[in-house]
């Protein structure tokens, strides 16, 4: 299954580069998103693969909050990640 990185998790004064918001196609509410909590994810580039885990749902429209083991580059926004 694949998801799309929408944004970094951010607040008013900064952002957290190792936490991202992911939208999965076919998931439209909070209850469906909570089924993915705990699943492993990975983002792959030409040089590296960064692994992470789905931490929780985000909002009421079915987005996921994913924690990665280290920060993602800005080029990762709008790219696909693999959810296992």
C-alpha cells in the first residue's frame, strides 16, 4: 500500500522534520485511519531509505501522522511512501 506525504508536522513557530502527515487513498475518516497505527513505513530515494512507523491518525479526514527514525529532506513532500 502507498501513501503520499502531504506536509511536515508543524506548529506556529517551527516544523518537525522527522514527523510527517501522510494521506492514503481510500481512507476518508478517522476510524479507517486508526487501522494503520503501528504499521511500518519506508521512504526511498536514490541514495538512502528512511524507515518509520505510523504513530496516530491526524484530524478527522483520514490522514496519518508518521514518525521517522531521522529527518526527511524537503524533497520528500508530495512523494510516495510504502506502508507495510
